[in-house]
C-alpha cells in the first residue's frame, strides 16, 4: 500500500492519465439501442465478453446506469468459443433463439451478431428466417470491426426499417425524433422526454422511440410520422435518409438537443414552420416559456456574476453534447469558450458544419480553438498553457482538472463515471437553468 502510494506520488505528471473508451463497437451500439426500446429482447451472437464489456464500457460509463431488464447479465448470448470458429456457430444460435423465445418475454427479438460470426461466415439471416411466424424477430449484422457505437445505432434502425416496418398512412403533426444515441448521449432519457413534452405544447405528437413502455409499438409507428427530426449534425442522418427513401418521409435536422431558451425557441420555430403551425401559436408559447425561464434564472445571476464572471472555459466531449452546452453557456451565460475538443470522430463531411456551429454560432468576440481528438493523453496535452477556469468534459478529465489545471470540472459527456444520471436533462427552457445549477455548484461558495 505504502509502495503503491509512493509510486503514484513520484510519477511524472504525464503518466497520470486514465484511459477509457469514448465509444464502443457497432455490436455495442446495436445492443444498447435495442435495450433502450422497452420490450425488445437482444440476442447476442458473439463471444461471451462482447456483451459484458458493454456493461462496464457503456452502461456504467453513461452516468452509472444499470443495463435494465434485458441487458447486462440477463442478455442471451451464444458465447462462441474456439470450436464454433472451426465448425460454425449457426446451430448454437438456432438453439439460443429457440430457448430465448421460450424463456424471455418480449415483443421484438433482435439478433445482434459480432465479429466472430462475421469472420467465420455464419448465415444469420437464414437461421433467423427459420423463426419467422413465431413472433417479431430481426437481425442486425454489426460485426464490431465494421464500426462504432454510432454505426451500430444506424445499423439497428436499418434492420428495423428493412425487416420490421410496413408502410402506414402518414399522420399530420406526428414526428419521429432521431439522432440521440441512447447511453452514449448521457442525458438521453430526460432530453428525449423534454423534447416530447415541448412539442406536445404545440399539438405535435413526438415519437421518441426510447423509454416508452410500448417501445416496440412505437417502433412500428415510425412510418406514421409526417416528419423526422434529427437532433444532431451527423447521428441519425443515415436513418433519416433511409426513411425518406423507404417511406417518403421528409426530415429536418437541428445541430443538437436544444438547451436553454434561445436554442429551444429556435428549435420550436423551425419545427413549427416545417409543419405549418401558425406563427401566432408558436410565439405565444415561446413568450410564455421564455418569460418563465428568464425570471427563474434571475435567482442565479449573483452566483454567475460574483462567483466567476465570464469565465474562460474548456469543453471536451461528443459533438451533440458540446454544441448544445457550449452555445448555451456562451450565448446566454457569458462564458468564454477557449478550447473545444470533439471526441466522437465525426465524419469529415460534417466537420465544417460542426466548426461553424461552434464559431459563427457563438455570440462572442472570442472564438474557440476547435480540435477533433479522442486520445486522453493528447487531449490533456492540448489543454496546457491555456487560461481557462472551468472545464466541461468527461469524467476522464476530472483528476487532471483538479490536480494539474486547478479548475472547476463538471462531467457532461461520455464516459462519465462520477455522476449518476437517470432523468437529468439540460434540454429545453428549464434545462439551461439546470446546467447552470450544476456548474455553479462546483465553484460558487468556499465553504
Ligand atoms: S469489437 Fe468484436 S469482439 Fe470486440 S466486443 Fe465488439 S463485437 Fe465483440
């Protein structure tokens, strides 16, 4: 014990980096998305470690969440080993699906295959076909080496569109919400429900797909929407395009989940315009909500002004989270973003838009340096010799923030192991106030 303590204390500071993945593989993405749909049962066709790795690497990293009724150690898995690599795993999968249908209640069974079956050439589709007629069952080919969490999210919806959905009559003022990747987006539960409640105030029925008790029914209702709303610069776009091709559904995108009054009003105006909701109705709602939001934020103004007025800030996290939070703090609370590090490797074609959102979209003379970086060591190196006072980041940056940079730190992005997050949200008119409460609480009082 004494020796270990000495080693840590004597270690050069550059060694004190704790690394953890900032996303998982595409099997993980399809798996966590399945578990976010209540009554959908994932069936993993993979090595035994593939599923349990998501428990530690995704669920716990998403604000210390448990994996739910069908996740974690409850998930059926073919647990492939060496002999299946040689002789094939199809028979094992067949037996696993059969026993799962008997033992686990669900409205949709989702066979998710990983690296091993892809490498040995198992015909997952043929095995799954044998069970058609015994309940809704689909398969997602999501070999982990093919991509990451975000790809797995799109793969899941690709399978749902191709194998589950059927054309339905589109309904006026019904929309689907896409682009919020469950668990990977820390505040997905609270954010999605806030968006749903906001749109309901304009008479819009939002199908948020996740966290609904009739989740599989909601999946089947996807074609009923007249519009898909994608809350991301790049997540969910592939799905929205596929829905456009398959069901002729129009879509619009917003750069993130809207946080605070300005973004939320802008979001409501954009959706209302698209759905041809009279401006007078929208403006009446906005006026009422903004009045309340700005009245309540008055209680925070002394803490903002006296606690640390216009602090320089560093932001580290995934695109969607960082865009919403940075714009709110810069445009509505006077924070000065000095450096932004985007950790989710967005595709090249979306980077200009992301940079524009974080420069032109910020009402400040100071424009942040924007770096696309996922490596924790290099992220820390990029923070050196800067003057920021506040850091909004993942929990991987918590200890460097305290020990090396001596700044306040709040975990707002994946992975976050130092907060428990269930219904917490920073979305909407009240969400901005909630973010300021959490952030100011980190430094406002000395005692
Ligand atoms: S990368 Fe492949 S082996 Fe690793 S967890 Fe994902 S599916 Fe399993």
